[in-house]
C-alpha cells in the first residue's frame, strides 16, 4: 500500500483515533460532573452512561483503530516491529484494554453497587479510582499522539516515512 491509498488510511486513522481520544476526554468530563456536582439520584442516572458510552462509541472506534493497526502492520512498509514507535503503539493499545475494561468500566460498576448499599459520598472518595483510570487512558493516548507525530528513533529518512516514497 502506497501513495494516495496510504493517505486515505492516514485520514481514517486520524479520524477514528480522534473520536477515541475525544470520547475518552468527554467520558472523563461526564464522570467528573457525576462525582463532583450531583446528588445520589443524579448519580444513578449519569453513572451507567459511562459504561454505555464506552460500549457505543469507544468500542467501535477502538476496534476500527486496531483494524487499521493490522493494515499498517501487514500491508504497509510501517510493519509491526520495524519501527520502535509503532511497536510501542501496539504495547500502549493493548495496555488500554484492561485500563478501560477492568479499570474504568469495572470500577464504575462496582461503585454503582457500593453506592446502592452504602450511599453516595461523591468527590474523589467515590470517584477517585474511576477518574484515575480515565486519566491514565488520556495520558497514554497523548503519548501515542506524540509518538505518531514525532516518530522518534528514526533510522533514516526513507524508512521513517514510507508514504513519501
Ligand atoms: C494499533 C495501534 C496503532 C498502530 C499500529 C498505529 C500506527 C500508525 C502509523 C503507522 C501511523 C503513520 C501513518 C503515516 O504517517 O502515514 C500512525 C499515525 C497516527 N496515529 Fe496511530 N496507530 C495506532 C493507534 C493509534 C492511537 C490509539 C492513536 C491516538 C490516540 C493514534 C494516533 C495517531 C496519529 C495522530 C497519527 C498521525 C500522525 C501524522 O500524520 O503525523 N494511533 N499510526
């Protein structure tokens, strides 16, 4: 895959990762609103929206992005292990899966159960762990965006930018 096709793949990739990143930031914002500004009844309305947004928005965007990663790996000069920054992006992408599943979604479900039995305290006392997992996702994705743009550890100009060949 070369030239224009590669550019289209790049557009798709930037759009889907933009949706993934932007939606994660918004979920973080919604969670903060849910923990800091609300009472118990509002909590029970807003909190279940967090796993739902992960399912409806992040899951398709993430699967689409991973599919593009496979296309980059199998059908372009970027490969899987030819460039350290591409390999690192795979490591970070795999790391994001437990941070989303066991982390943000799992912790939100256990928090909902906890609030049902012991009541709503709000703030970081209730929301700290969920907010931590969402923040980690945002930080990791920011690092991935930096890696993608700077493409560090370049061997030489040709191998660093196969789409320009
Ligand atoms: C499976 C994981 C991923 C792989 C294998 C991968 C691979 C790549 C490759 C090879 C490029 C270079 C495209 C080019 O210059 O023609 C790229 C670009 C880019 N990637 Fe990824 N990516 C992955 C996930 C992500 C994620 C999760 C994000 C952000 C949250 C991201 C953000 C970007 C951005 C912003 C660019 C554009 C850089 C530029 O055009 O200068 N990628 N990716």
